[in-house]
C-alpha cells in the first residue's frame, strides 16, 4: 500500500486565495484526491482555475474540485458569480424544469472556474425547528424534495459536473446544528424509510454521483449509542451499499464539525468513517489534522488486510468517477457572458417564487395611501456555521433605490423587541406604512414580539420573511404576509416589484405546510 493511494481518499480545504507551500507539499507527498473550495479561496475568482491547476499538478492526477454551490443561503461564489436562488425558492415555483435549468446553470459556472464536484443538492426534508437547513431544503414532504432533487441532479449532470445528495440518511428533522454538537433523530425504521430516506432512494435510482453522510445519530439503524451515521457501518455499508445497492461514491461531511470533534479526534474519526464504508474523507480546514488523518489511515492499511482491501475497493470507485469526469466537455466562457446568460432565468425563478400567505388590498402597492414608507431591515449575518459571512450593506440601498422616498431602519436580528421598537420610533407615525423584513423571527423572539407591537391596528403593515418562511406562521394579526425564501438581491428585487404593484404574485403552491 502506497501513501499516494491513501491520499486519494481525502478531499481537503486550504486557506488563502492561493495554496501555501506547506499545503502543496502535503498534496504532493500524499497524492491528495480532491480539494474543497470556500469563499476564502475566492478573493479573485478569476484566479481559481489557475490555483486549482497548481494543486492538481502537485497531486499528479486529475482531482475532484468540490464546492458547496447550493444556491441561496449557501453560495461560495458570490464575487463574479450569479446569485442563484435557494432550493426552497426553486420549489416554490412548482416548476421542475426551472429547477433543472438552475442547476444546469450552476454547473456551467462551476465548470468555468475549474470546479467539477458540486456538494449539492440538499435532500434533507426540512422541519421548522431545524437551525441549519431551512430554505436549503426543497420542502417539507418526501415527494417534493425527491422530485426537485432528481431534477437538480439531472441539471448538474447535463452541465458536466458531479452531483452529491446530502446529508444521508437525512438531517432535516435535527433540532441542533451538527456543526456544533451531535443531533439525534429517534424515529423508527419504517418512518425513516418512508420519509427521510425517500429522496435519497430516488436520487440513487437517478444515478447520483455521490452521497454525503450526516453527523447525526440514528438509533433505529445504529445500536452503538451516539455513533453518528458518518461513522456507522450499519448506515454506510449495510444500508447504502447493501440494501440500496449504491455503486457511486460515499463522502463524509466535514470531519472537523463539532458533532465529530466533541467525541472523536479527527484522525480517529477518519479511520472510523473509512471502516464504516466512506470512500472520500472530507477535512475542510486544518492542515495538521489532514496530515495526521492520512498518516493514521496509512499505518492502519499497512497493518490490516481488511483495511487494505477496502482502500482498493474505494480507489476503484474513485477511478471510475475520475475517468467519467475526464470525459465531461470542458467549456470556457467569459464569466460575464455566463452571468448575463443566467440573469433572466434567475429573475424568472425569483419572481415565480414570491409567495403571499394572505394580503390586504389596501397594503399593495406599498405607499399608495400613506405619505411615508418605512422599511425595517435586518443586518444580514451568518447564523449557522455552514454560511459564509454575508454582505449586508446592499439591502437598504435596494429598498431606497426602488422606493426613492422611503426610509430605512436597520436592526440586529438578535435584538430585543424593545431595541427594535425604539429604533423604529423616530420614523413611526400614523402617516407611515411599515414593511418589516424578518430574519428568522420564529427563532429570535425579539423580532416576533416587535412585529406584533408594530403591526397592531395597522391594516397596511407588511411582513416579509426573507430567510425562512416560518416567521409568518405565528403572526396571525398581520394581514399581509410574504416570503422570498432567501435574501439574495434577485429575491429581494422580485419582492419589491410586487410591493410596487409592478408584478403579480401567488398565494398558492407553498413548499411548506401553511
């Protein structure tokens, strides 16, 4: 067993726009099989293809170049990339073809940057109490998630980019963030197979290239207490491989997440995940941990015939996939041309995705019966670890540019109701129509209470949920409620056009139960 055979099992992240000398030395020594790209590597996206080529030359082979380019909340390519809608925003259109078209476009832009492996789509079935999924999911039913997920996979395949269904067996009903600690989903087998697993089974049938594991404990599948699916042979081998006859790649979620590190060392977890049945081990951040994990697995393979045989089996699957991506057409466009090409598609999806739970005729168009129009806007910040830090300055400008005579108040999503109300009070009077953009008010109670106070006695008050639609469900007193399923510029502009009376909207076809 050679070190470079072990290195092929690892997909690793690096820091900075260009890979460091130490990182390249590690890649060369071990023949690393893949890298994952984050916003930290994309200060100038035009340089990414060059930097990936340098890494590939160090490895000595064509490597997997992975990224979380889901759309919506999780978009790594923001600078010089299209602002693709969220999965839930796509499913809100009810149009499967648009889903396929969006993921085809995502794949085209990825390929233009030298990226061949999208860690998407998310096939978790969402629950309102999940802190880390939300609009990353296509919806709340197995059928919705499966139908849109399969079309997403098809779109990526057409573009020549690998797809990855995540997070198996499904973590949409987890109630804590696995980036921080270990969630437990206690449902029985029959419920899991008919619900959580359903989209993944359909993805397997559609030929998905890879499946990503979840750092979630499923006692129905795994008798060993608190052993996450990522480390469970019962889940990865007995379930994915044997029961569902899956022949593609199994990749772990990041092994540096809290659900893993709070109980296992990263190197130890890498061994356990590989023994469980994973082909690719994802370690996103720390070079010392990446090196230690490779060294430990190499030693084990030297001393264990079983591990050595498993390495060979995984390498065969990896080589099969590498050969396949080598046949993908390599396209190269000016990125500005692709962004222009995709703009109309994104605008169409964004406009079709705007949903109103209900509305008061006097509220729309906004400002028609009042002298003043006030937008109450959140600071757009990263709330869970999967997110990059977001640019928040643009939200107020979008609103002021569109409604030129409006005022804007900015609040912190975590503020108390008193703090939010006080920030609004200077502009608030009987001649003012308030449009409140909520940002997970179903979790941050200060927002929720402020909305109840500010909307009291105001028929023209408008509440727009710009992150998760669940904010709307508890505001029974508000007469106009809208959801955008995301806060990227195209989604906000689509809402503003509706509020201005320029575009129609729908109250039907919600991707969640309302």
